[in-house]
C-alpha cells in the first residue's frame, strides 16, 4: 500500500487527494482510497449521523494534510445557499486504522455545528478548502449530511436516498462490497462496512464534466470496450466507482430537477426508512431514484405496508438486487452477496430468510418483483462496457395509452429516452411473454397479476464481443453464472446465453389502496439532467398522478 495513483497539482491550481494502490489498476490488483499524511493536499470528513432534524448538533470528524481549513456548509439544492462558514486553524491528520472500512475511523471530533431551528430541510454539503491556497483552487474534500423536516409535510415528496448502495461502493479506508484489501474474500471485498468513515472521493461532489458510468456515445465500429468513468477517475484521483453510486451522480439530479419544478422535497436516508416503520406515512408519494441496489427486509416491509395503506411509490431507479442487514447501533452494513450461501452465518438456520444474497435466491424467499414489479437478475446491463454497447439506450413503447405517457405523443413502437441514454448501465426486468404484440408478466417471479408493462428493451448479464477484446472486460459473465447457481443449475456453455438474457422495463401496478410506478433503470435521472422532453414529461405525469 505505497504507490500513489494521484496526479498532484493540476493547471489552475486544482488539487487531488491521495489514492493508494499496491500496483496500477488491472486484473487482481487493488485500487482503493487510503489517506496518507505525506500525500497530496487533501481533507476528509464524516459526521456522527447521516441525517438530523433542526436543533440537533452535527459532530464533524476531520482529518487533513494541512492544519488550516476553511469550512463551508451549504444547501445543495436548485439554488446553492451557504448556511455556515468557519476557519479551522488546528485540524491535523488523524491516523486511519488498517481495517477502517469495517471498524470505522474512531477519530476525535474536530468541530460541531448546531442546526438552526429555521433551517430548510434538504441536502447539506460540507466543503473543505486549504486556507492558504488560491481562491480558484479546487476544494480538498467534501461531506454530505441530510436535514429532515421536523414536522410532517404531506404536501412534499419523500425522496429516499440510496445510502446503503453508496456505502456498498465506498472503498474509503481499504475496501467496499466489491473489492479491496479484506483478507480471504474474492477481490478483497468486505462483507462488513462501517458508516463511520468518509465517503469516497466523487460520491457526494463532482466537477462539471465528470463522466457517467455509460460512455458518452455508442461505438461506431468494432473495438475494445471503454470504461470512461474509470479512466477519468484514475487520471484525476477519484474513487474507481465514483460514478456507480452516490449523491453527486444520481439523487442530486432528481432533487434539483424537482425543486426547479416547484416541488417541495423531503429527503430521507435508507437508515431512516429501516428504523422507522412510519417514516413514509405522512407523504402521498415516495420517490426512489438512481442506483438503488441494497435493501434490508425491514425497508421493503415498510414500503409494502405504505403502499397497501394508500401510499404511492415512484421508482425512477434500477438494480434492485441484494438483501442486506444493518446494525445501526454499531454503524455497520452486512452483505455477503455472491458468497452468502457459504459465508453468511444465517445460512441454513431459522433466520435464513435474512440471508444477505439476492432477493431471487430461493433461500431468501422474497422475490424483488413483489415490491417494485421488477428485479435486477431479470434485467442487468445495457449500453455499458461490453454489455450491449450498441443498444439503442432507450425504451420501446408498448402501451402508449397508459396514463404515464399522456401528452407525450408517443405511440406503439416509439422509442423513449434514447437521446439521453436512460436505458443503460443497470436495468430491472421480470419474466414475460408476448401475446398479440404486447408483453405480459408470466407470473413466475412474484410480479403482480395486475402489472402492466408500459415500455421495455433488452439487456444482458454477460459481456460479449470479439475474442481479442475479452481481456478488456470489466465484469465478464459473473452475474449470469450467479443467476444459474441460485437456480440450482450448473453453468455451461450451452445454457450461458439463457442465463445472460434479460430485459429492462417501465411498469405500474396497484397494491391495496396504493400504486407503484417503476422505471427500472439507474439512468432515468440522466434524462432529467439533460432535460429530455419525453423523460421530463413522463416524470411529471407520474408525480401529478401520485401527488397533486
């Protein structure tokens, strides 16, 4: 853990933090964010909680390679508003435990701020700058916390942030749920992650122009796959998977768009949803957006009960795949994922239904489609790397008469969202069949009988391409193999294609007194970000139908 991948000073005074690795990125190599006192100028921060209400005190734990920091807290809404500033003159570097990714940092409190009673709810960024650096120099680091409304606001939308997915991709301190330095696990991934550590660089703040997970354009001729986000991250000193999850790439775009449209929006974290069965009850409509992959059984139960009692769910999000467990007292998140059957202590016990594997695993017995109508393993990837790189990156419309498409002018076989590549990265689907040119749920994977498939496209769980390009593949066919394993089949060349095939869908269905609308893709927010007229029209229709 000695060689730096950071680039240091940039033209114009930009500074990057330290990213440490054993060797350059590549197969079987580690690329994670681990601070060093003698590294390039940087600052890191975490808070004692992820969400607060006015009147509470936010404790900030800071570490920096400089002793003097200018601290600014601002509301990161449609209009940026500074609410607190402070100059810290004795910050210092706080050591990082070797296993900080699972045990937390255990730093001492550097500074505290009591939230004013009249502070508007919303997202608040902590910005740290070197007091002695030029004014135009890039900040040394950022942190995010949420201020919740102190009273119920039935007129507001409730946007639930996918903080458990953020955690899963956060490699700060040495490991994530995907890769790292954890001993005796595949790719060094850690099954236990702590919330008491900073977010990886790029998860809560990004400069303009940072690439998304999806390449900017479709390849015009056969070539090796490109992962532009990873190339940019490596060259600029950002976390490897900064674009895969987090406020900066996903939820921020829905929140700012909604505020620009005049909506009041109350933010909740997934930890809030997990802990409070009534967290959504004051609201007419709950919104999920972006990359929303990791959930607890309690979260699902609370959403199901909310809908049955008359609530409305607008899910503009994709990749509903993994059950996890949370220990809020210890601040830890547990996900054994692909290794759950072998490594999770609850496997084979009376608590096996809490296994931290896929929702579609028979041992869990809680198919994802029963909550949101679709699930990740029936979908997967499109327009990303070597996963269908020449996909249209949009949905094909099959039911233009559906209320969500009212006023769009779209008809049967039209394409929705291709200009803004909304059907890309990770998408969710279900088992289906065609009758008279229309798709219907087959009913084999928990999808409600009343569910309507409004639009869809096809996806894959295995990267494909020319033999000479396979050494460039990032994920290969691992998810197709996993899908075969939980189906109880041996993965062979003969059934590979079958387990790789998938589809992503826009669906809606009633449940009890409520209703669910799901656009099963991570990149729906890109349509809002780029002001795609069709995506904004459908989103507006959904919110008006559910809320106004």
